[in-house]
C-alpha cells in the first residue's frame, strides 16, 4: 500500500502529481477557532515558488492556494482543511525520452518496479513539485504553534559552506540562495551558474532552527521528537541525510565534550551551557533551540548524458530535457521549515492530549 499521510493528531495528506491539473493537501486535526485565510499561506508558497531567479527551475507556477473547506467566517472549524494549488505551466512533451528509459538517481526504476508502471511526466509524485502541498500545510501548522519561531537557511552548496562568523539572519531574504553569509552568496552565484551552464547540478545542506519550543514536547521511544523530525525531513524528495544537533559529529566527541552542561536558571528551568543535542534529550524537547540539518542530493534530471537502461533492459544513454533546478536544495528551505512546523504542531497537541 502507499502512504501519503503524516502525523498523529495534527495530520496532513498530500495529493497530486507534477504534471497533473493540480495538487494540494488535506489538513486534519487542526484545532478550531484559529484565524486562517489564503493570505496566511501564500507568503510561504511564494518563498518556494519556481522561476524567481536563474538559479532555480524556470517553470512558471504562481502557486496560488485556495482553501476549499474547514473554514467558516475566517476561522478553522476543526474539520478537514482542503488546500488546492493549480498546475499551470506543465510541459509533458519534455519527458518523452524519460518514458523510454530510466533516469539514474531518480525514482523512475523504483516506481516501475513497485507499481508496474509510472507517471514519467516530471516524475509524478516523486517530483519536488509535490513539496508545494507540504509548504501550504506547514503554514496552517504554524498557527498551532505561535510561540515557536522557525528559521531555515542554506548552509552549503556543492560542498562550499558558509562562515558562521558572517552569519546575518537578515541577509537570508536578501539573496536568491536563502544564505545568511553575503560573501558565500556571491561565491554561489558562479558555482550554481557553472553547474547550470554545463548541464549538471549540485547538492546542498539546509540548517533549520526552531526557537521557543518549551521543554516537554515529544515522547520516549516510538514518538521521539527527534525521530519524528528526522522522518519528516527524510520524506522530502531529494533528501538523503538528516542530523539533529551535532549529528554525526557527536560521534567524534568525548562524553564530557558532548554533554550539554547545566547551571541553575532564573526562570525555573536549567540554563544550558551548550546544545550538542539539538534541543532534544530522550526524545523530548529541553527548551533549547531545536536544530536540524538536512542534506539534499544534486538534482537527478540533468542535461549531461548518463548511462542507463530502457524499460526493456537494453543499454542506453539519457539526458533529461525540460526545466529543472540546478540545485534543488535552494528551494528546499521553506519545505524544511514546513516539515519542522508540522512535526512541532503535532507534538504540541500530543503533549496536551497526554498531560493537559
């Protein structure tokens, strides 16, 4: 069977394909009485929208969202919220070669092996286009957690990382890379341009921090906050790695280096001297910033010829025509923010259900 729903109490289901007439999400479990309109969702979709610079796909999609249900007199009713986004700029003819042979690195063969046929137009459900629905659902989730501020940025492209000594949160909105380091953003222009012009692509790392998460959200063992965050971010198309806090770097530390030492605080909670754990201990939030890093692979649809096989098993070469992101991780910033918001909204409601 297929799974298209995520969450336990605050749940969302995405639907639609890259080259279908529309896509969207159904959000269920949202508390009633929250003020919600399309204007609350659209700014997040605008951040993810394609065609905003030469560094992203030139597919022109306005990504205008419509709320079809779950709202009355401007407030949520507690019933399912249906979100609809039209596809208006598909070019399915660009994928005629993809119908005959598999794109290495893409989900073409895996989908064919599972279902016996596949939607080759842009990859169908495996396309990054599906993430527009997640961003719309994430905007609703943010209404459930007004105490939390979520901010993500691109930390590295093609192995070239920012210098955190130059970190400026205000700079993230000032360049097409969601980059907090102005010097790195300038370097990335040439880097991404080079990949685009050569018909290739680059990977990226996105960092995300959620501040204002109170201690106590999450649960031991099978509903850990960090495992839910990892699952949510790993479910994003093109993601190949997720770290919470120091992640793999924690394996290089000693016990005393990795310990987030505590001192008495002034607010009744401990004051932490470090945050190697990324704001989560034992699967439960500690009150520190929740920190996640997400690795995006290079876009699999490239103009450089790559060896492959046809559906009949014959040797072939393929180059993917059409409009694709030279670095899909750039537009992944609002997607990562959305998935973190969706997990935190769900965990807040789970916490309230158990302990009041």
